[in-house]
């Protein structure tokens, strides 16, 4: 693990701010603090176990071969180039807030004057039997490539032996009908209908099933009733079987069992049913919310401390009604910017200010020319116009100019050809597959 000093003239006794996590919150904070470090004595270090930022809203497209993984990943050093920031490639093992020390895997240590914890979240299995052993996650880039390779290998096996469809090989279960589950289900149905049908002429596409399971009464639970109804109908029009009001009780290598006692043969379960804060939340040794997130003050600091800020999915920040803010990218980005400003105010002995989330609305796409968008103004969009709004927003917020150009070109190509990316199988056979191995 080596740090790349981008501005050697920074005094070693300058205040040292350490940011843990290069996701939406951490990267937003790093950008702002990097700008501040050009105007004041300040050392900034960003620590992440990956050397890249993942644009998670489009990770399902990498899993279904709409985009290549590198289209939604951005090297952190490249993104922060030109700012006086050290990027440390390493994994945090423990945090000693009192001693102002961070312990890294491998035995290295890092000291700080101010800490910004933006460690994000990970997939939550909620203790359901078999999820961690047999279900595929969809949180990180290795998850997406692993799922994509598994899907492509499955279609190859089905063409070689169509009879496998009767044993559940052609049944794909998506657990959780939030935005990720809805978008993945729609994309998978389109992949089968528009691409696999042509690539595998011996495969009967009608033998395949995409089953979306949601324990709530409808898909997209946080959305308005009209949006939920539109999404539900659009999914079914694409051939997705939507099972609402149903929970999953158990997942095995070849079956999923539901709370109503029914079971379904399948060898592919993708778990998008929820997330939990990074375990580093517990390392701070402070109060956690019922959701396991770190309780923070209105300015995003720990109670009774002026040297530790917690932001993003790991933070239990609340809105004006006392409800915890959703674990979404817009919240994380705004918190990252706010925390950076509060760090600067703290170093200048100025009082901090409370964080107020400015919602721009929410969006989810079901597939080509089908999406729902609920804007903060109260306007609701659906269909083609909602889809165009979804495309535009994601292009604008995607990290990295190269990625924006690549994604635009890929989407344009997909639109005119109804084709997908290269669809290369990069992993060996199913026998060595571990759906929960994240490779980091």
C-alpha cells in the first residue's frame, strides 16, 4: 500500500483529514476538501479497498451486458487528479476515535485530525437461510461481472441441453422490488427477448422465467400508487412474473422457498432486498440506530465530538420529521459536500451548520422507453418521457467524462441494434462459482 503524494509542499503539521470510502459520499467530500486544500494548509487522504469508484445506479446494466464494467467504474486517482489529495489503496480494519488512529488490514496505521467516515453499505441477508451461500449480490463491480458470466453460462447450458429448463435452470428469481430489483428484472427480460433469442436459436425463450419477488404489496414501495401500478404493468408486459406480498424464507442451490409454503426450482437468485451499514459503523463504539446506522448530530458529526463526521449509507441522519434519510446516491453526494464544508468551518473555528437534504425526486426504469420519474416539483413522468429523463440524469451524474461518452455511445448502439455489449464469459465453469465472493 503506497500513497501518491500529489503536493509535497504541504506541511506535515497541517491538519490531516482522512476520508474512509470512495463511494458517492466520500468522493463528493474528497473533491470539496481537495479544492479547499489548494487555499489553506490541509492534508487530505482518501482510503478505499478498491482503486475505483462504482456508479452503482447502473450496476444492473453491467450484470445484464448492456454496459461493460469499466463503463461505470472510475479510477479514484484519475478522478481526483489535480487536487492535492493522497489516495491510499487499502482496507480499514478498525478505528480508534479516541487515539485518532485507523488500523489497516496488513498492520499499517494512519493517524488523523479529522475523520470523515463514508464506508457505505453492504448487502443484507436478514438472516434468511441460504442467502449468503447461494444468492448473487448486486452491489459491487465484481458482483456484476460474476452475475453476468453466470447468466451467459446458463444460456449456453440451456442451448446445449434444453431439457434443463424443466429443472429450474431457466428460472431467474430477483428478490426485492425496489429500484434495483425492478430495473434488473426489466433488463433481464429484455436481454432474453432481444438478444438471447437471436444468439441461441436452439433455446426456447418461452421456457425462461424471470420472477420478481417483493414482500410488500407492490413494486417500488416508496413511490406513488400511479408509478407503482405503471411499473407493475410494464414488467408484466415484458414477461416478468411479479409476486408481491410474498417473502422468501429459504434459498438453496436449486430452490427458493416462500413464506406461503410454496417452492420454486431455480439455480439463479439475485438478492436486491436490502442493505446494511458497513461493519465499521460498530468500530466507532457509539450509539447505532435501529437500522444499524451511526447516530449523528444535525451537522453530521458524532455527538460530543468535533473531529468525526459520518456520511452516506452508514450515517443515520434524519429529516425534519425525524425519519432516517434514504440510502440513496443524491443523499450521499449532498452529505459529502456538506461534511467537507463543515470540516473547513471547524478548522477555521467557525460554528457548523445543520444538513438539509434537497430532494430532486426519484426515478426508476423498467426498460426501453419505459420508466417512472417523480420530481420534487410534484410532476410525475412515465413512459418514453420518463425514460428520456432517466437517461439524461444518469448521464449527467455518471462519474468521469470518458464514462459518460462510452455509456452514451453504448446506449445509442443498443437503441439502434437492440444488441448488447460483447457478452464475454470471463470466468471458468459453474463448478468453481461462489456467488458471494466479491473478489476484494
